[in-house]
């Protein structure tokens, strides 16, 4: 088992992207001349975004739209009910959203068997990750996180003076809970568990996570990021909300960006003990906007839309895994709206080849430098990617 401590982000995103698109011996002009086509130029430009997480989406030079299979969005959303709610609320935009935030907190609390003071509504769940990192992972505290995982919380903790303790995923590319438990010290303020994990889409066994929390939450705050929980095989059985009900040191982060298809509307929430929610409210720096909130209230009650999104995501996953099997490529067992597979070569080659076919795929996640995270699009869009895959790997 590999356990390492790093005091810097392990992914070195910006440096990596620079070397990826700009060989040291070549000038930018040389690269473009050698490539010979404006198409490749556009692809490289797309991969050169200064912050790899916010990669650019330059449309393909040959026309048409770039297919975004890179950010784990849900292209079926927002739901019709959410759109109608936003249309109806548009002319009310002059008012602060004083009524909508408590209304949504009440709905969520009712469904989760909690009280509204167990809920904080935020501008996306990234805001939850930042608030929690600030409260429990800053100023000399240690934050334990898996490598690779979704880095927004750890990156922020580091910026506010926290020290990161990275623990590699296990051989099945799942959180190594025993390894993480072994790294808890009296300096540990926060432990981040992303379940299912982004970028691997893998999950830990529910009973293992419950026993981990049993130990870890008595020594530090445990943040369970359940951004993709509505897409897993057994959402109700896998969620850790019972640990909040039991009054433990556990915070659950959720989002409307995934199954609800509302990433651009910026809405998320967290569930925790009332005293923790109170502290979180005290340091929050933003609130969701009225459009996101009214859309969220509608979408949260739209079970038909959620069921249909789930079904369509799974249809795309089946198609994708079938192609991966056909091509003999290794991939993770996905419990989310994306899957990670081994391209067998540095990811940049594959990413550029896909850009040339008008498809944006996920960025690199060290140390899995040959693995690609691909998000599910609409069912009718997937053949564009899957045909490009076949052409790429059959040629290789
Ligand atoms: C695991 C995880 N957590 C949190 C987020 C942040 O989502 P948002 O701020 O849009 O709610 C994402 C986004 O991709 C994610 O994958």
C-alpha cells in the first residue's frame, strides 16, 4: 500500500498542461507549423487553458459544436419544471431570495429526515467544500484526502494555510480507508471522502465507510462529498445522512449540478449538525441566486426527471463500456455519470486526437497519467465519441 504525504497539490495541473501542449524545443509557431492545420492549433489552444479545470471550449475549426464530455455535467437538464419555474420568477428578480432559501431547506430536510437547521443552501457544492476547508482544514491543520480525487476542497485548504496529506487510492482505485485512518494525527482537522469519487467513479463499501466514520469522526471532521449519490445503484442505502442524524462530526455535500443538470445555475447544499451549520453560515461568502433556487425547488420535487436522467446516463455508460470491452481497454466500475479508462499512453495524445474529432474529454489526474475520465453526454451524442475511439485505437 502506497501512502505519501505531499505539501503541494499532486496534480500540478498548470505545469502539466504547459508541457503537454508546448514541447520545450519548439516555439508555439513551430508547433502549429509542424501540425500543419489550424484544427490542431485550435485543439491545442483548447488544452492550454491556464487553469486546466476551466479548460477552454473552442469550437472545432471544421464547424459545429464541441461535444463536452469533460465536466461531468448532465446535458438533459435543467428539467422542464425548473425552466418553467425560472420563467415565472424572472420578473421577480428584483427581490432578494429571502423566501426560496428556507423553502428549499425545508424540502430537503423533510426528505432526509432532518430539521431545516441541519441544512445550508449554497452557491454550488464547491462553496460547501471551501467553507468546510476554511473552518476545519486551514491555518496549520492537516486535511487528509485521496489521490486522485476532486481537488477543489484540498486546493482551497492549502491556500488558507492547511497542510494536505494525500493517500493513494487502493488497487481497485477506491479510497484506501485503512490508509487514511492510519494518517490521522492530533493535527488532523478534516478528512475528505468523495463518494463516488471523482475522477474514478468508484465507491467504497457502505459498511466500510460507516465503520471508518465511527473512528475518524471522533478525531476530526469528516466531509463526505455526495455530488453523484443520486446516480449510484442504491442512493438511499449508500448515503451517509444517517451519520448526520446520529449527531456525528460529519458534513455531507450535495449538488444540483449533476443529476439535476443545473451546473450553470450554481446550487448546492450541505447536511450537518445544527452547530456545524451555524458555523458554516457565519463564514459563507456567497448565496445562491433566485433563478437557481426556484429551479432547485422545482427540480428537487421532479422525481420523473431525475429517474429519466439516471436511466439515460446508464444507457450511455452501457454503450461506452461495451466499446471499451470491444477495444480491450481497462476501465473503472462506474457509479456516476462518467467513467475512467486507460488509454495506455500519456493522456495528451488521446485528448488531442479527440479534440480533432470535436470531442472534449477530461483533464489528466495524476498519478493516473494514461487514464482518461469521460463524462456521459446525450444518448444520440455518444456515437461521435465512440466512433472516434474506435478509429483512434484500431489505428494505434
Ligand atoms: C465530487 C464533486 N464535488 C463537488 C463538485 C462541485 O460542483 P458544484 O460546485 O457545481 O456543485 C463537483 C463538480 O464537478 C464534483 O465532481
